[in-house]
């Protein structure tokens, strides 16, 4: 059960109060009616699905109700930061790099050093 | 007398306080505080079970949670029966019934023991190589045979009458384990002012001090210090001390699950007490102080009853006052076992020999052994044992095999050293490192905010443990923000410093042998099985585990994993860290489903939502159907009526007179703000700007991929206020869908959404007499066709309370939907009913609602559409604006497959035989004689007997359906084929005149 | 390859099982293969086996970054069934089920396919409509799937509580009798052994770090932690890691990787004869040959490669199990674990060519991968060998996300009105 | 019309009492409530019109004698008037841009009071309710078992717990079990 910092409530809360909203920073094209099939496919279906830092949306559905964004490491499930909707993607160079140092559970399977 | 092996003056239990229990029908006396294991051994019973595969006689091996053998069936009464209970954990209470498992007809004579003779055939993985012929025999013959042998205990067969509780808890510091390290850390953290939770799986604090006899802390005997410290902690406001509480799982972000066993040790528990309580703890810091687990020695026939871990022998003696035998041998590779010999000797028990496979045991323990006159055989090993149901002798030989001799014993204590318990650390996804010198895995890289201290961290020395614990406790408290003052200092002294330890097979169980030297007792995995797995190409430790099932039993390899690993490494010719560990997973020890689900049962399993009129409907004898979480009135059978009769009557009555229907469950969202219409323009396919206040419109909502997501009637109450309705099941997701777009795609719009589903009770009054029924009750609203035409809404009063009165119809009749604040719902319903009933109107349920709307061809999203239909497929193209520049779904709708010919489209179906009612879900074909697999054109989505039409009617999605009107198609059922004609979807009142009353 | 049989086992029993050789060889990788398959799970190993057996392509390597069968093959709840709704799904799952029926004999390895029946519980009218739709479609397609009354369901699975007073009463069930379970590890090992016997190289601890292409964009091989390995064709069959591998070829795919959890109870004497699933209360359960209840939970809500998830997902599942079987509240959970499932938006798999010539993708099996193993492997081999999909997998291509021709099994079970 | 009786109000959980000596459960009397939405700019005018200062800090509330304004989100408040006074009109009189929706009947409230109130609520609520983090006056929308609730701490040992009416039996049932456990 994750512990998620809501940038509106300014507090960490249990994952039970939140709903994941998929990838962040995928803007719906303002000219959506005009885009090509390929562009629509890219907008609606194609995702990076990164192993490492993902920028994702959460909604504090059983809290303040707000959508906000988070940067999370999909290997360690650690949050690097959360920020309000509409704010730009944070520059994570300043944040501690965790994906390289956090040992993965998966790597544990069958191998320990 | 509480057992022949009870040593007068030994242990901490009170001789006068006895409890009686039965074991396999035999009544025994125990002392309060005994575990089942200590009580059985006190009564000289070692044989308690049979192993899984070979049905070998097995005894009690340990005194703790790591026990692999002594799994028993414990019951309070028939419904409170628990299989697979570890005798070493379960405390005795007066009147408990205990039974052995996995044996027939009796524990001493078990037919399954025949398997032991066949064991050469049952080598690891043998089943992959055989039982393949003839083909059908696996499922028909072999598998049933194997399954009969499966399992240990017998599953409960009655619903569990006990209840379980749950608490979410937060703390600054969670300390797991209340041994020396845990107590000291908790003390330091608590004195620094932190909010502390300290838990331990044992009934009392102390950890290893429970068996220890020579340690002093702050000048007190260790156990006494522990009890005093525990009491001091428990008395502090900022400390929660939980005993009989296992930290079973370390999850993400310092979330740790604990299970507290509340009543399983009580003879007559208060009924109000939960059996177990789940604690879901979120800690700022976690301090792991969960100790180490002693390993057994791996040698031939090391599994006989009466062979125990040395620490278990000490626990039974020093805590419970029970000697494990009268003539107790010791076989060890570690100094700690000597102390067991010393304690037994001092208690007057014969210790014929300490066999130590090392050439150089610790000097201090050797000296002490000499002093006590105990023979020590250095550089010797136990190479075999005898004794059918209990160990009778050991065969001892000098390492290398010479000078074998038999020594009679009735118990044997073994120790291969100690494995730090890194289970929780690993569950936290920390990464262990291998300490080559001491041959053990220790916490390496931390992944979460936790610290390991004491034995689980590889800290052996007592004072070092204390210092480490105090520092960790204070550090954790400070890191969590505690600012309190008091520092703690403690000094400790133990009797002996320990050295030694080995992993893997001992002398005589090496690579060239075929002896049964058990690693995993419960699963009967021997050293030779590991070697076989390697020989068969299983080179990953995970493959070896899975091929041999080593470590997969209910103890999850607490004793066996390190031995298995060492033997595998040897066979592979690799170092231990290269081979690596298998994964530690939650839970640390098995936990009941009951504790996990706790309050969730019956009405607390899932909320059953009921409308404000529910009790009236119930009183009228309505049958209910589940729709999402809602209970909806389905139909109202009168005495003697079948469902079919009731629905036919209701359908007729609504069209002939009128009916009253509870529509409260429909989702409602109030959309308010100056940009409300603009927002709805984007969310629905229709255009909303031109809808005048006081009027309503049916709207279709799509996802961006163009498929129908929901529908409903939307009323405009004012320029800036809309009353939106959704499907019953769709209410929450429609609101989420709208919020998503509003907040993240269209945040510039000034509009807000509020769920009002439960604010309003909705009473639909439908039928020719609808107006006549409600008119006298309504105040301030002109109900005439002119003032309130079809698809309009007005606000006023009914029965003296505010109403939003909709003129709308899902039946095709003159209709109203009376919305009143929910608390008034039942009273207004009763007032309407008081007028309706004398006129011959009826109350109707969802089934009649479904029939009536189908007669009119109105679709139900989720039944007639399934997330793969566009509005064009669903025959509601008229609701899709062609002028709007944008709405959600506009682009998805234009994708190649969504605009191509031949798509499945919603149409009507009329059976050629009007009496035949099609099955909903039946498939439609063009050629009923086509061989399978047949080409299916679509399926029946809705199908009813229509009493108003005097025939069956159906709706279906059919490939290219709208071009097939008039065609004959077929519905092949298992017993017959039904011919149908494709029709439009309006079966009744095609002109729609009735709507306008 | 030494043939496995009861006689061989008996012979070995007399000599301490000293005569068994490795299941599969562990060769050093060659510099170049005709085909490289990335991912040593059941699908990948099976594809290699069928390439060798049915297409005569034996210069094949299966590259596995860890140990074979260590991904979703070794982590799933081993349910097998084919009673899906859409033709595209029925085609592939039924093809698979037919292969399951003979797999032990085909591989000379007992994969313990056990057609004990998969029963899906219906709790309300909407379930009933949906199940009837499946049953009718299955029947016309030649796939067994029967509607049972609550009493018939209880007769088939005695522990079921069919009381009408339950919070989610059972109003019927759909039963596929040919559905059942198989032993997951055995599938990986059986395929590995049979493939290895036909010359396929199984290379463990070999992680792919790059996919190389020539100037025309065609695949030329893969970089690995053991160096470059050339190949004419590369097939990706890596489940949760499909996106990561496809990114190496600069292709974005419509996949999300999420934790899927499962658990087993302590071993108990057999009491539960079949597989029971309930979509309405979100749970599925069977009892293994060792006596453990094998219980599947749902996916966590976020993307993750951690192979762990939250306790609340397990809780939610056990809530449902205890509601369906109130006597199981005293049963104990022995172990829980997680895998990474790669899911598509329409919950149907992707098998087909990619924009990169010579690169083939088998992915998106979500929670349905194990049951599909033989069928998917068999058709993936066909795809790689021929360069175009088999008729039975023709609808599973990536293209459908552009055209909109989705195979939406999830939507077909849409929420009730 | 004149002779029609005015419809009587039937509230959920009417007449129920429950809990334990540690945590007493009492359904609250019917109250007036609005779901209020507005931007920052509108806060002063709305506060003046409603006679209670709309809080702008997360997890805080403001109260007069019988009127409470609970911060639920950055542009969202739940305003409760225990006397049932008219709130929609008051909000409208502010003249400021806002959305007010009457939810008086959507919600109902249960008063949880006693030394075990925190523990009783924590039987299904994952928030830290210790006084330090959830002081008197603190409020939050959150989850309680399988129901959404709004919590307001009205005294050290008393919470007002609001839920939607159809969830009330579930919430009351789970609270009862939590209250029972809190007593032991």
C-alpha cells in the first residue's frame, strides 16, 4: 500500500484514498478532430511504460478530489516527487537518482551479492 | 502431575495452575503457559505427526514459529477447528482438543508410512517423468491418487463463527521483536519521546532471554530484566506493546502488517473479543530486531522424534520446566548447544555426550563441559540414528568414518549455528549481502526507512547488541522527529561467547551417499534431492527449490534454505553468494484469511445500497435484483403469481392505467457554472447551448475512442445549472470521467460537478393516468402539455416538499419523474401510491421497466451496448452533433474500423413463432446448417415476452443489421433453431403519440 | 534425449538416480542464429520448440535474463480455459486448449494438465446475460461451456455456498469441463527439454540490452550482457518487459506493465475439486495437487516492475473468497507473490509483425498468458517462420490500435445498467 | 392541495444507537448542507454571506455555533448547518462566482464519541487520527472500509462522520465493530 503525498492536501496519505490515472503530460490534441489515425493511436494507445521513472497522474478521489502528477520509480515504487496538475514536468536532475541505487526485488530473485 | 518430564524447580510456570487438554483422544495435564509442544514433551510425547511425502514419524523440532514438523489440528469446538497449528506456538488452554494430522489409521501405525519404503521411486521431480500414459489416466487415475496424499491438515468445513478486528495505526518507530535488542531500542526511542509500537510473536517479551540462563542485564537475570522493561514500556503513554503479535509482512513505504492473536490461548474468551486483530501499521521508521533462527544438523536419519534444536531444548527446560528426555545427547557445530547440555546437566538430566563436528570448539564451553563432567567428542559426527517412533540411539564416528559406536539416547539436541532472520528486511526489498567469514546473509542495501539490529543484523555480542539497539532506537526517534530528552544506558553480560556454525550436509551425508539426511522436514527434501536437481540441470536456486520443493512447505524454509543453498553450491561448484537466495515473501508465518479480511463479511463485505423507498417495497413483497451495489425492486409478485405473471400484469397495467417505479438509483450529477453548457458540449455527443432552461434532452456520452460510455437525460434548470442523470452502474465512473476531463483537459472552464445521486429520491409515475395521479399533490407547477411538455423540468412542491419534476418517459407513456429530497422519498411515494392504487395503477420493478422500454426500442447502455458499439451502431446517430468542432469521442468515431460497412448494429428481432422468447445472449447466424465453427453475425441483447404486443420481442446486435431489415436469420439453440426476422426496434406505438398523453 | 517413463524412473530408483542427465543443455551462445527469441518463459521456449519441430528451424536461441520460467510462467495461478467470447479469442485459446490436451505426451514430460473444470459464478442478471452470450458463442464455435443451476454448481463444487441470503447470491454458473489447471514449472521445463533436444540453445542469465538494426532498419541481432549475438529474426516474448525491449527498437507499444498478485494457503487435504472464478466479487480459486488453495488477486492500479503489490489487493481478494466460502476464514495464507503483467487497452494480446523488419512481438497477454502458452507459442513460431501471422492469430496484430478493430473482452463484460 | 398532509421526513438509521462504552455512536439530527465550490477570489464574499469563514488551509474547518465549513479541497467546502438553516440562498446572496448544491439529504452524519473514538474509526480508516495530526477542528474526506466519509473532529474525543445515506448502514455496522474492539 503506497503512501502518496498529495500536493493539495500537503500531506502523505494512504493509497486507499487515491486512484491512479495513467500517464501524465499526454495532452489531448486541441485539434483532435483533425489528427491522423496514427496520431490518434499515439495519443490514445501508445505509452512509454518505462522501467524507471514514470510521470503519472493520480486523483485524490477520496480526499480533495484533485488530479495531480507524480514522478515514481517503477522499479522501487518510490515517489520522487508529486506536483499539481498543470505544473510542468519537474527537472529530476536535482532530485536524488534512485533507480540506479535502489536494489530491485526482482534482482533479488535467484541472485544476491 | 503435569507430565513425567516436568523438572521440579525448573521453568517459570506455576505448578498449581494446571490445564487439561486431549491429544488424539488422550487426556493430558499441562500447566498454564505451556505451549502444546511443551505440554506434550512434559508428558513424554515426541511423536506428533507424519511428514508430507514419506509419512515418516516426526516429533517436535523447535520451540518457536520456525517449526516444520509439529503441525496439529487444534479445536475449541466443531466450528472452531484450526488445522496445521504449530504446537510450538499454540498455548494450551483448558479443554482444548488436539489431534495429529496426515496419518491413518493412527499416528503410531500409519499406512502411508509404506511410502517411505517406496521412497527410492519418489525422488525429487519423479512425477514429471511418468504418469503420462495412457493420456486420460493422469486426470482419471494418477492425479486423484496423488491428491489423496496431498495436504496435511483437514480444511475447516463449517463457517467460522469467530470474528476478527482491524486497526490502522501510525507510529514514529515500529520495533519488531522484543528480545534484548528490540526492548533496548524501544526503550531508547520511547524515552526520546517517540510514539513507539513494539511487537513480539511470543506471549511474553524477552526473545532469546526466554531460554537463556546465564545472561545478566543491568545486574538482573536477563529474563527478569526483560519483563521489567516490558512492563515499564507498556506503562508509557507513547508505547503500544503487542505480544502474541507477528509482524507478517513488510510492504511498500513502511507499511507493516501485524497479526495479534487475541483469544486462541484463552479457555473461555469473552465473546466480544476478536479472535485475532490485524494491525496495519504505517511507521516513520522501522527497527527490525527479529533475531536469528537456529539450524539443524543435516545427517542420516536426522528426523526422528526426539531430535530437537538445542535452543528448543533450553526453552523447554528453562522456560517451561520440561526436560526433552532423560538421556539427552548433543550434536553440534556451534558453541551455543553446549549451554543446552549444561542447563540439562544442572537440572539433573543425563547428558551422555556432546558430539561436536569441529576440531576446535570454543575454549570456554569446553572448559565448562569438563567441569560438569560431560564427555565431548571433538571432530566427531553423528552418522546415523535408530528408533522407530522415537530416537533410541545415535551412531557416532570420528570424522572420516572410523571408530563408530552407538550411544543410547532418548533425545538429541542439535545445532548447526544460527541464521539471521532477514525475512522482513528482504520483504522490504532490501538487498542482503553474504558475510563469508560467518557464512551468513546479512542486511546489505536498505530499500526502505528501516534499521536492523542484534542477531538479525549479525551482531553476536550482547553488549554490542545493546549499544547498537540503544543507538538505533534513539536515531529512529530523532529521525521521526521526536525531541524528548532521556538517554538510556544499559550493560549486559552473557555467560559464554559463541563461535562456530556450519551449513550444508554434515559428515556421512555427503555427495556420494544415498542416506536420508533431511533438509526440509515437512516436504521430505534430503541432501541427495538437491544434488539430483543439480544433476538434472537445475542450476538456478529457484529451479532447485521448485524441482525439489525445498523451502516451499508451511515454514517456508526457515530451517532448510541455507542448508539447501550450501549443498547446491557444493554440487554446482560455485560460491554461496553466486548461487543466491530464493525470494522471501510475505507472510513471515502463515496467517488466517480471517485476520486479513477481518470485519468484511456479510453486510460488511460490500455495502448493500438501498433506496429511500426500500422498506415500502420490501413490505409490498417485491423481489430485488442486484445492480452494482444497489438493491433494486425487480418485480412485485402478488400471491400465487410467477415472475412471468407479475411482469405481464405490471406491463399491461402501466400502459392501460399507470405504474409507479423507484428510479432513485439512477446516477445524478449537478453541473453548475457559467461554462456548464460548454462543458456538456464536450462531454456529450449532443449540443447543449440551445437547450432552454426548463427543458431536457437525452444525451450520449462516449469515450475518446468513440464507443458509447453512458447515456441519460439531462435537464437544464437554469442558464448555469444542469441536472444530469446517468445509468445506475455508471454513476461513479461517469463522474470520474467528467472530473478527469474537466480538471486535466478543460481546466479553463468555469464549471463544477457535484454528485446528487443520493440527494434525490426519484419516483417515476408512468402511464395514461400519470398526470391525474400526481396533479392534486403538486403545487406551483402547471402539469399541462403546453406548460410542461414531454422532456421538460420544473421546480415546485409536492406534498409540501420541494421537487424537481421531470416530464419524461422511459416507457413511451405519458410520464413524470418526481425528484424529492431523499428523506421525503417514502412519504411522497406513499402519497402517490394512495392515489394510484385506487385508480388501478401498480407499482412496477426493473423487469417491467426493461420490457416497456424495449417495446419502445429504448436502449440500455451496458445491456444493449457493451463498450464496442458506437452511437451509430446503437441506432442513436441522431444524438451525435455534426456541427460541434469537438466532443469527447469525435476523433475515435472516425477511425477506419468504426466507419466501415458491416459493423454490428442494433436492430429488432421478431421470432417467426411469436410465442418463442429468445434467450438473451443467444447468437445469430445466417446459415443454421453451417458446420462448427459457425459464422456468428451477432447476439440477442434484450428479449422479453411483451404482453402489450401479444408476442415476444427482442433487440440484437447484428453485423450490417440496419441493412438486413426484413431478412430472416436464425438463432441456433442447443435443442432447436429459431427463425427470426430483422426488424426496427420500435415494437409498440410506433408513432409515439402516447408520450404526449 | 532420454525418454521419461515409469520404467526409466524404476530403473533409476535402483541406482540412486545417478543416471539422469540435465533437462536441457547450457551451451555457450553462438555468434549468430537464424532466430533469437527473447524471453525464456513458456511462450518463448514453446515457440522455439515449435520452430524446430514444425518449421525445421533449429538454429534458434532463447535468451533469458534470469532463469527460465521465472517470470509469469512460474508465478501464475495455472488456470486453463478457452471459453472466451470473440472469435479471435476463441481461435487462439481453443487452439491452445487442444494442444494442452496432448502436451505431456508431445513433450514426453508430465505437465499435469488436469481438466477439472473451470466454473465461473454468476451473481446477477447481468452476469447471466453475459455468460449466456459466451455459452452460446462457444457452442456454435465448437467449444464446451455449460450453464449450471446453483444446485448443479454446488454438486460440482460442494464447498460453494448457494444460499440466497448471501450478499452476492449465486444464480448460476458457466462451466467449461475441459478447462482446468496444469503444473506451471513443468511447462517451462518440458518445452526447454524438448527444444534443447532438437538443438535449440537455451541461454540463461543473458539479458538483452539492445536491438541492432542495419541501415535498412532490419534486425541484425541483439546486444546482451554476454556480448552481441546476431540473428536474422528476433521474436520478443517477454511479457512485462515487452515495452522495455520494444523501446530498444524505438517502437512504442500500447502496453502497460502492472503488478498482478496471487497467494497460496497452507496445504490442506483435498476439498476443492475444480477451479472457481467470480468476476462480480473478483476472485478465483483452485486447490493444487499439493493441497494448497491457489488464489488469484487483481492487479494493482499503477505501473510497476517491482513484482510486489499492496496488501489491500490481497485483502480484497480474500474478502471475496471468504464471502463465497465462509468456512475458509480459518485457512491460512502461506505465501503471496507478484508478477508483472503487460496489459493492452482491450485486454487482448498482441501477436504480429512490428514496424521493424525481422522483429516480431508476442505480448499483452495480461492475466491470460498461461492458458495460452502452447497455442501462443505454436502460432508465434508460425509467425516467425513465415513472416506473417497464422490464420488463427490474424486479428491480434498491432494494427488494430490504429484501425480501431479491437477485441474487447473486457468491454464485453460491461457494467450493468 | 390544501388538505394534503406535508410529507414527513424519514432519516436513515432513525432511532439507532450503538457502539460501546469506549465509543458511543449516535446518528446526528438532520442538518442542512451544501457542497460549495468556488475559486479563491470568491472566498471573502461567500464567507460573509454564509456567516462562517471558509477555511483555505487543507484539513481545517471553521465553525460558528451550529454552522461548520469544512475544507474538502482547494476549491471545495462542505457547509453544514445543524439547525437546518437555508444555505443555498445565503450562498447565492454572496454575488460571487460559485457552485452551491444542496446535499442535505445526500449525507447523513454519525457522531462518534468517547475515549475509543479514534480507534473505532481507525478500524476502517487509514488516516492518522492522533490529536497532533488531526486536532480538534480538523476535517478530511477519506475512506472508511468500503465507503467514502468526511470526518470532522469536534472535540478531543468526538468526531462527526458524514457519509452518503445509502452507505449509512454499512458505516454504522463497521463503526459498531470498531467501537466494540476499541472497548477491549
